C-alpha cells in the first residue's frame, strides 16, 4: 500500500496557515476544525508544520500568553515529509523514528496532502481486515477432500 492510496480514501481537504499569522488564530482553526495539524505555507511552498505538540511547547514557553506569538515561532521548520509513492511500511518507520504524528505529502514542491498516524493505523487495520476476509472466504471455499490429498502420505 502507498501513501497515494490513503490520500485517495481520505480526500483532499487541507488546512494551511501562513508563518506570520497569529498563533492564537491557528489554534482557533485547529479547534474549530477538530484537527491536530496545520501545514505552514509561504510563497506557495512548504514552510513548516504546526501540530498540537508545537502549540503546547510554545504555550508553556510563553506562560500561556499567545497573543503576540506568530506561527513561525512555534512551527516545526523542517518537518519530515513523504511522497504519494512512499510505501506504507516506510511511512510507519519514519513516523515511529521521528515521533511524527503528521506528515506532509509532497510531490516535488507541490503539497498533495497530509497523512496522520491515525490515517496510517486505519489503513493498516482495513488492509488486515480485507486480508482476513479473503483468507476466510478461501478456507470456506476449499474443495472437500482436497485437504486429505495434500496431507496424506503417499502409499508405497
């Protein structure tokens, strides 16, 4: 399974913010949309990633006062990324190694979407469920008597 498969199912809704926007407004958008991340875009390109992890860290650093803080100060300026062609096993490894819960999906310099740890987990579970259904259907349709032919010892 590839990242493009997840994006196809997930859809193309994408929320972005500019690096010079107030952090408080970005937090409002995250709360309103019930999302855990915003892609930070500047001049049409990826500038960073803002997740609840960065927001919490900045909130603590500034004693809860976010009124004068810009997104640029809180965002991850070098987020890990993947491409639509990245294999899901590679995405899982990358997310686990870097503790990233969200990955921007880039095709060259074009932002294609964002996948979350939740999206990856859901895709893995759905894939396993599909595989289980196929195996169960295969076992149910096993021809009668064939299992005896395959397991019995040849007579000499």
